[in-house]
C-alpha cells in the first residue's frame, strides 16, 4: 500500500516517517542524503532545502523513510555522525506550523512596546 493512501476499515496504512537533517555542509545534495540514509532502510524521498533567491543550500533537509523502524534506525545510526567535516543532527521532523510562523516580514523591531526615547 502506498504511504498516505486512505484504507478500508481494519486495514493498517504504513506511513512514511519524515526526518529532519540539520548541520549539513552547503555542498550536500538530496542524492547524497538518499545514499547516506539508505544504510538504515528504504528511503522514500530526500531533499536539501535551498534559499529561494540564491539557490544556495540552507544547511538542512528532510528525508522520508519507508517505515517507522527504518526511521528509528536512521536516527540511531546517523544522529551526531560526522559528514563532510560536520556533525549532523537527525531527528523526527515536526509538522509545519499553520500560523505562518517562520516569516520574518512586517512588524516593528520593538514588538508591542514603544522605543525608549529617553535614553540620554
């Protein structure tokens, strides 16, 4: 059964487990991640996140493993492992925030307070 498919009552759907991979060197590619994580089990997808404007890697990515067991194995084997001179972080990915968090735009640099104009 494909991951994400809606199943009939009583059928168990096996979902892919998404992992966060951090502290990657800027030269790391999705193919390199796929090869590395294949040591732990079947890899469904591997992506390195790039800056929209510069297309340069942001130093992190996501890997989807075919099973929970493969994901757990990948975390155990690869978290803290040195790759290209950097100790990578591997953890279960958290769901994306629905509130639009992560945006840097808008707002005052002072937040909800007024700047202290009586500094001197």
